[in-house]
């Protein structure tokens, strides 16, 4: 699959900037579902953790022990894995997918390994966010044997990072399907245009 030249094309680019216009044609419903699903997963992931953070800010004493203050709260340490995953998600979705696949017809050969390097950094950030949230869950909540009222903070953190990663995968698939369809549509349009020009010339 070759890269189509753009008017504002620069062979040194690694990321899609500015963002290209997307046309889904007759398959727009199918690909739109994937993109809505990715957006829904993104919203669900962040709302899950925000729910835990809000509960933590309004936490009361443990059940049956009104004189004891809440033993743990959501702190910046809990936010850090989610921030890493969000940064990784941004990096991954800014990468030009054709670069990663090694299509260099109109580009600089060094842009391929730069794109793959950026992609590796993005996935490393997301993997680090997921691993970090699991570490926080174990060392901050489970090992201290807190009640479910407080361990929920840690589980919400892990859920956020896992669902963010799933959202990236779904969005990546939808973008690749969109690109493949656009390439097929462009080839078909050129073929039809050539055919009609030939037919008109023959009639004349």
C-alpha cells in the first residue's frame, strides 16, 4: 500500500500533522462503530478513575469506626499511571501508520525507524502505565489489607489503564481499515475516470 502524495507533504514527517480529512464512503457506518466504541472505552476508562478520585475526596471513616479517619486517599501516585497511558495514547495515534508499515515511496527511509521508535515509546508509556497501576494496587492497597471501600481506588486505576489500552487497539484497527478503503476507492476512481475518457474518445 503506497503513500499518496499530499500538497503539504514533507518526507521528514513521522506524525500526521495537520490531521488529514477522513472519508469513509459506503463503509462509514462500520468504521464509525469502531471509532465510537474507541471513544466510549476512552470515556469509560477515565470516568472509572475519576469516580474513584471523587469517592476518595469525600471518603468517610471506615464502617463502624467513626472515630478513625480514612486510612488512604487517591494521591498523585495514583494519577501517574493514567497520565503515562494518556501520553502513550496520544503518541501512538499521532504516528503515520504508513511509516510504521515501511511504505517509503514518497518519504525518507530514516522516517520509518523514527516512526517505529515513536510507536515503541508510545506503547512503552501505555505498558508502563498499566504495570504502574498494578504495582500501586498491590503495594498501596492489597498488602495493607484495606477494606473493599478503599481497594476500589486501586482496582479503578488498573481498569482505567487496561481499558485505555483496549481503546487504542480499537482505534488503530479502525484507522487502518479507513486507510485501506481510501486506497481502494482512489484506485477505483482513477480506473473509472480513465475508462470514461477512453469511451468518450472512441465515440468522437
